[in-house]
């Protein structure tokens, strides 16, 4: 129906209404839902539509309805329309004329330290960043409309919302949310319609234990086309355990709220434990040293900070111009993540500059490398490593260990790391704890360690 048709002339108590859309006194369009034979407004949580009525709507589907705004007029989205940023490019109804740089979503960066007095940083993401990045991921993962994604990720984060929900919509596929994660639910989905599963290391840790104990579950997981892990580094030991039980090699990718996805192991590429693969299409990644000079060597040993440039970048930190200026320079975004680059271009994340790089005895040591070494010990279930001030070394390496069963001897773990790595990378102290502090995504919050 058009805006001038009888369907749009039905008068409601709050204004004009029609089959699928409703325009009220507050000058806001909102989708309507069918209920008991009548069209009623959608619940408040989905009313993210513009306040202005001066716009026309179009649809990417040839068969979808094309409602127009009231009064009936054809115009494109004006530059002064501040609310067009709320529309979803994957929705069938989008404002025509919206510039790709218009804001799409505002997310809180998970790298933002939550403890006061630091304010959370709102990240303003444009539509072009989401669209281009999802297209790059589809090429890297050979992602098509035939794929069905299943996950149990929170949808207030870019991993769950952008990749896990908007990604399938953009491809024309579907997404099945498990609610709360369980290995049994994941197995049931992958044995049924699902072809891909997205998860975080905490989920894959539980999955590894369950598939080792249940051959039937292992067979269900083995039917997946792709298992993808992100949001935190996946320990090499988990890679091997899941691979041995199911035959599946997990694909790792690396991203941030500000940049979306930067790197990924390709679906057809080598799934090397501890690495996040190559930069995705249209995204430039480089390593720089402390002085800001570009690191040209690719020896998988020289550590540098990751800087990113491309259409995947955010616009700004919301109402934080000083933070935006500090993070950006010459079009490059400083991620704060430290990494090395191998001869074939594979990126290996070492850790965050603020919490995971330990300067001890004149050496720059990545906490992740020590954590992976400790996880290879059979008596270690979980571990976190951080630096603590030391008068002699500058910083000393301290490990917090959740034992697998009975706690192993602390000196045994110290010697284990010295044997696998080098003596200067061994922990100087080992603390045994019942659990590690984590955020909603399962990341260890090292600032909360005692």
C-alpha cells in the first residue's frame, strides 16, 4: 500500500497507522506486529526508527512492501536528519539516500577498563564499517546464504551482534541463538541445520572436556563446516584437544569494537594454533615499535603494536574527542594490542600493551606466551599471568593458576616454563586460586587479580 491508499488512512488514537507501520504524535515511525487480527505497535525495545517524517523508505527485496512516510512525499535522507543512523542496512526497510558514514551502532569497547575513575568509551560505528567488514569475512570464511550460524554469544557485543546476527542477515542466511551455552546444545545444532559455530575460549574449554568424554557428542561437533573462536586468545592446548576428539581445527580471528574484524585464518588456510591468520580484505595491518616506526621484519619474534587502517574503522569515541585524537594518527588506529608477524604474514597476538606486556630485566615478555606454556602442564586448568612491580627487575612475572585437580608444586610449574621457553620468562611467583575473574565474554580481567 502507498501512503495515500485507504490502508494508510485508518485513524488511530495516536495518529496514522497502516499494515506494518505506524506514525504517531511523537513523529516516529515504528514497525508493527500482527496480534489477534489487528496491527499493533511493536514493543518499545524495537523502536529504533527516525523521528523525522521527511523521508522515503526503500527495500532491497523486490517482493517486500514499500511503505512511504506521511505526508506522501519523495525525498532522500537529508544531512540534517540525525536519526537515520539507527537503521539496519540488513533490514528490508532502510532510508534512501543515507550516507555510508552515517552512524549505525554505538557499542561500549570491551577493552575499556571498567573500574573507576575511567569512563566507558562509547564507540560510534558507521554503516560502511559493518557492511564492508561482513563482506570481507564472507570471503575469508567462504560464508554463503546456505550457512546457518549457531552461537550463545551476548548480543550487546560486536562478536554476537555484528558477526553473529547481522552477518547471517547480510549473507541471506540464518542464525540460531542457543541462549545459554552448553556442549549438548551446540552438538544438537551442528548435527541439525547449523554449519558454523561462533564461540569464545571459555566455551571451547567446556566443549573440549565434554567431547573427550562423549564420543557421540564429538561426532556431532565433527559435522560443522567451521568452528570460529574470538574475543580472546585460544590456548594451543585447546586447539589440539578439540582436534584430536573431533577432527575439527578451529579458525581464530582478531577484532575489536573500534575496528570490527581485522585478521582471520582463512577457511582454506592453515589453522595454526596461537595465530589469527592474515588481515582480511580491505583492512591494512602493520606493526610499530615504541617510537612509532614501522616494523618491517617478519620473524615471528619482534614484538610491535598493531595499527589498523581501512573502511572497518569506527568514527569516534562518543563525546570523547580527546580519546579519539589519542587513538588515531594519519588514518591509522592504535589498537594497544602487541603482536609478532611470521614470514608468511600470519599474526600472533602477544597481549595488550597495558596488561599483557611485562618488562622484566630489560626484556619485553608477552604474558600469553607464558600462559600457553603453563596450560601444557597437566595440573593446570586455567591460568593468568601479569607483571607486578619489582625493585630489581622492574616487573616480576606472577602467575595465578586454577589447578586441574590437586595443586601441583609451584616450583614444578616454574621449572616447566623455564624448560619450554627460556629462564628469564619463568614466573617468579605462582598463586593458586579457585577461579579467575572474568567479564561477560569470558575474558580474564587482569586488573581484578589480587
